[in-house]
C-alpha cells in the first residue's frame, strides 16, 4: 500500500480544507404564489409544479 513520502504542511492542509464550505442553494420564485422554492420541485406553499396542481394543500380547499 502506498504511503506519503512527506508530511503535508499546515498551510497546505488549510488550503485543502478551505473548499469544504456550504453553498447557498439556488432558490427561484414560484410563479403561482411568488414564494421562494427549490428549482424543479413542487412548491410547499401552493402545491403547484409546472403550472399544474400536484399536491392539494389546505389553502386551496
């Protein structure tokens, strides 16, 4: 099994760890109720997806 020849420096370790950050999800506006939602997902507020009712909510009754 291969082993590293030298120890990684602290700066190199920190540079490698710097890419482990969270990114903000890309939110889009729902065309029906204008709330923020994830793209290509059913809106949790109104239940619409692609202009059609997919999930019935209490708000629509």
